C-alpha cells in the first residue's frame, strides 16, 4: 500500500498504522488525488545504557581518596 485517501484512512486507520509499524514502509495520505501527509515509522532514538549521562555529570576530586570524616559502617 503506497497511498491511501483520507476517506479510506478514516475507515482503516488502525490497520494502516499497524502495517507501517510492521513493515517500516511509509504511506502517503491523499485528498482528492493530491498528497497531503505521510505516515512513517518512528525511529528508536532512546539512549543506550552506555553514554546515556555523558555531559550531564562531572567527577570532582579523587573517587578513591578518603574523605577525612569518620563514619561507621552499619553492620
């Protein structure tokens, strides 16, 4: 399915959206034979685990140096 009219889209909207999601093929929506819109799949741009916080946190000081304050481990 390459193109669909607005009237047919109203009837078969869920089916068209499911097909676009499954196949990845865009569908052009037409009104009176002229293209007016395109339904395309969404690209997955969610961040991955590695590098997700890059630029959002900073290391200040030495991470393994003792802080100099007494504390008790709650055992």
